[in-house]
């Protein structure tokens, strides 16, 4: 019965895929037919990266949700001041406006929501060279509810102050990028022609210099350390302060300032996160594994699961990284309860943008990257972006070398004002020699009578060559059904090909503590494909005075393991203190070859309810059903399994004052358990259950903090059946409780900070194997962790553009296994950076592990402990044009 249902669901998957492919063509015809006789506004530039203005500012920054109320801008004026110019948008209802700030290149961009231009001369205003240092000022109707103001600086991004003048409207004070001595050459006021009919009296020109500025001073930065919105928490772009769950966002500027070259390096900025498995910055592992709040985490890409390698090696196309902490099955389906990492990739820009970058560093590190974007047609309805990079690095382990080629093209087509289609793909080619396998605990974190094992020792064979290729291709179709309802359909298909000729793994350490016993795995191949289809309908409506944002969606996914094959054989032992490599492997004694597939269907609904302006609810639920099949091709046998799960989510946010959010939430997750017990009963899915309360605060318009208290339990864990050999029962339970504090943003002009502290008490609370296990701490989970990265950039004078950065990272000791037989010691490392920006040029020098501290990232067991990176230096030069 289950297989018939899933077969029908798979046909539904193919049907939806067909809709996703052919719907754009039908929508195109409709759009072309509709556009006859009417003009679609396409000439106004947009930027993919949007950051709303501070939610602490009064009036102008209020969250107005009445989309039917359009504020009329009746006049646009540009006046010169002793600092530059002021741009005045005349209106009598400025308190109803919403403003989003963004920038690209030398362009300062402000999008004013719920507004339209009603000018005597039409619906567009433009003035060239209003003052020395300002190239253009343009204001236009971007869509039916939005005005876009663009101010272009001649030598760099202009500095902008925002004012609210009740008599005149909205005022932007713009400082010229030219020298102050040149400003006096300009006339006192300039107005474009024609601005008003000749018989209309010019009103008195107001000056913003005597008004009180709104709290925020916009400096026109391309990026910032504070990211106010995220999509991981609700599958919609929502302010973090309105989401009743802890979310940490690593912006692109932090990755750039730290000169991050892979995902593992980036994740050290997430408070309380630790690496797990064999992944790390100093290895060639394709998929980075991690833990948060004591439990394994999950990774998705642009809100979609990818089946494998979601957090790949390269970061050149990453816009930001979001981590939703705790269970998230109601949004993204099955997964571990630790948290969900959502990698947001770079999207096409309407204005031409070209950047090249080169890095050289310790351990023969060479890396280059290219970022290209812009329009492909004059109307700017077809946009592209291309990111590509290449890395060659030897690493710190003997014989290790890693080569990574990466390319990610994106194409966006604005079919009409209401419909757009994005096509995107990426491809990673990884080649490694002597990929590190870790080191035994005895001789590294535990004493060894023979002395210390060198941390660069390789315990495999030098002629081990591994190759991995991963790729994805997909589309995202978005259509605005009305002002309040929209439709979103997304699909991606991925593939993974991985293999090696032979690898030696440790299986034991002799009593002399110097001889490592090894096993050989030969001719291993791992080939798999994945397919994911998601359809969402998002709508806003009101029930009386209560406002709702409803999300209804369907997920359908399939993962095919085409082949997993290889063979086990004996491998020669290795003297850890005097290794002799190149000895022959023994014959293959145990071969394996299997394939399999997993089909999953998920249906979910979520309602974000605004009971009042300062009281919000989040309600959600999801039902999932999955079926999997595994085939042993050598034994010619087949087995299957299936499971169902319902996961709820509830949350509440109360804002006693606008900058402060008090929240509480309850969420669950599930992970299928395969197999049956001794009596043939299917295992129930593993469950994660979290209770969380916290405070989110906008300390200023550029600085935010989050304090969270959580209680997270993982249940239905499989443990050995004490009464029936080689069978399992479900009695295991693990619990994690703790506190997390995060801080990000700009303290003072030029001084930015990103960091946090986490206290985690993660233990085994129930296990049938032995009573001594209960109370043990979870492995690879520190009780205390602290990270702080801060930079300062000189804002004016001869040294303007020169900046410095320093980072501190502390991790307390962690258990190396669940039996708590050994610990990884605590460590404290320091990073530093020096950078200089001059127009399009940026140079920087990064020092990682400045004091060359010996430390350990993670451990699989007492035979495989992974050292962290020693002191390294990296120099980077980049150019934007």
C-alpha cells in the first residue's frame, strides 16, 4: 500500500516538475499579451542584497502593513548645502513610509515603500552632477507600491543622513565625495528642467541642517555585520526580531574580513558550533559536518535540501550563512535537532559589477576568484551572475594536497512586473592527495610512553588519491498573484561522484602504543543523485484587526544511491614514530555493492499572526511520509522501510518597546530510524523537542543582540538490545540545556563587532546498556565557548580606508566519545587582519592562529583525533570595476 502511494506521489513530482518547466513559457505569453499598450518599468537598478533601515527609528521606520495606502510624493528637489546636497521628497504623510537601504558600487539606494511619484513632469526625476562629487540623483516609481532613490558618488559611496521634516516630507542629506573646498564652486541651488510649470510659484527651499536627524546615519556600506532579516526561520524574509527562535547570520563582510576560503572556517563564527566527523578546514572532505547545542546539524541551500554536500568547500558564491538553532522539521522536513544551516548564494545585480581576487599564503596556498554580474539586455529584464574560483593548497599534514575548482552561474529573467524566473547551477571538482585521517589520542591528547606524535604525521598511504565531483542545477519561479498573495515553485537536481583506489584506516593501537593496526578499503565508489521540488503559496490577510501571513507548502524529494561499492582487505601496520610507507596491501576479503532510494513527501502550513503591533504568534505544523529501499547487489536481496511523522511549532513574540523582543517557542524535529526490533516492529523516528525563551534587542540602529535559554531533548535513540544479540531497542535519550548570547553590528562609525558566548550542558539521560553511561557528556560538545571578531576602519584623513581586525576564539575541553574515555583539551586562539581600501582596490593580510597554538578541532574516536590549523599567513588583493 505504501509503495503504491509513493509511486503516485512520484508521478505528482514529475507532474509538478513539468509545471515548473513549462509554466514560465505560458506566463511569458501572458505577460507579453498584457504588456501591449502599457509600459513595464525595467530601467531602475536593483540590488539583490537588501537591508532595511533600523527598526528603532520612529515614524519613518514603523511597520506599516496597509499596502492599499499609497503615499503621494508630489515634488522632488535637490538643494546644495555646505556638505553636499539634500534630496527632498515632498509629502504630508512621511510617517507612513517604510524605507529599505542598500548599495552597490558607488550607488546609495533607498527604496521607499507604500509610495508613488505624482510629479508635474511625470513619474521620474533625474539630475546630473548636482554638485562636485555627486554624479547623478534619480528617483522613479520602481513598482506599484515602491519608489527608488539612487544617488551615485563620483569617487566612492556617499555618506547619507536621513531626516523627517513634517512640513516638507522626507529629506536625505548627502555628503559629497569631493573635497570640501570644491563645493563652493557650485551654485546655491539647482533644479532640473522641467521641474514645475512656469506659472507655479517655487516654494521656500527648506534646509535639513536645523532638523533633528533620525537615529540612523547611513554610510552607504556595501555590507554590514548586522543582518536584520533572514529566511531560515519562516521560509519568508522576516525581521529576526519577529522570529521566536534563535538565528545567527554570518554576513558576507565577516567572511571577507577574515579571508575565509571554505565553509569550515566560516562556521567558527557561530556561537557554540563545533565541527564533528572528519570535516575541517585542513582536510579535503566535501561535506562539512557540525554540531550545535550538542546535536548534529543539517544544511540546506537557499531554503532547499540538496541531498548531499549542502555546505561545500567553496565560499566564493556565498552571500551569507544563516543558522536556525534547534529543531526545524516543520519547515525543512526530516533532520537532526541541533540546527539548520541555510547557505544563501549570490544573486544577479542590475548594475554591472566585476571583481577579481587573488590570495597567496602559508602551506603553498594559492587561490583566485572572479565575480561577474550585470544585465544581458538594455531593459535589464535578463540578468546574470557568474562566480568561479580555483584553490591549490598543500596543508599542514605530510603529503596532503588539495585542489578545488568551482563555478556557479545564475540567470534571472523578469518575465513581467509580477513574475520572475531564476536558473542557477554550481559545480565543484575536488582532488586530494593523502587526505588527513586524524591521529590516535595516545600521543596527542593523551600521554604516550614513546613521546608525542608529530601533528603533521599522516597515518594513511601517500599514494592515496581521491576525487569528488558534485553539482546542482535548478530553477526558482516566483509569481505575484496579487498585492497580498504570491506563488513560489523551486526545483533542484544534484549529483555526487566520489571515489578512490585505496585508503588505509586505523582499527587499533598495539600495546606498545607505537604500532597502528590498519584496514584497507579498495576501489571505493559513491555515486548518488537527488531531486527536490518545493511549492509555496504565501498570502497576507486580516481577520478583523488581526493580521496574518500564511504559508502553505508541499515538498517532494527523492535520493538515489546509484552505487556504493568497494572492498576491505588487510593493510600493513604503521609505526607512528618511524613510519615506513609503500608496503603492499593484502588481498580483498570482503566486497560490498549496493544501491538504494528514498522518497519523501512533506505538507506544511504556517501562520504568522500579528495580534497587535507588539504581540505576534507563530503557528506551524507539518506531516511527512517517507519510504526507502536498499538493494544488496552481491547477495541479490532487497529491503524496504517507511515512516510517518507530524511535527508542530509554536512561538510568541512580545515587544514592550519597539527595539526589544521577548519570545518563547516550542519546536520539534524527527529523523527516521531504519530497521526493526527482535519482534519485527518498525522503529519510531528519532524525535527532537525544544523549549526556548529569549530576548532580542536592537541596541542601536546598527547593533543587535540575542540572549537565548534552551532545553533540547533527543529521544527514541537506538541502543543495543540486552536480551537479543545483534538487535536494537529504542530507549536512548539525550538532553542539552544552555544559554547563548550573540552580538553583531557596528558600535561606533568604523568599529564593527561579531561574536557571542555559549554555555551548553549536554548529557546522556537514558540508556539501557549500562547505568554508568547515564550522565556522560555528549562528545565534541564544549561546556563553554566564546568567539569575538572585531574590526576598525579609519573613517577620514590621510589614512582613510586603513583597517585592523582581531579575533578571539575559546573552546573548553570536550569529551572525545560518548563513553567519555578521553577529552580534547580546551584552547584559545587569536586571529588578526590588516586591510586597506582605496576606491575599487582592496588589499589585506590575515594572520590565523597568531600564536601558533596546538589544538584539536574534533574527534571520531580514540584512533582519529583531528588537529586544528597552526599559524598561517594569507595575503589577498582584490579589484572591483
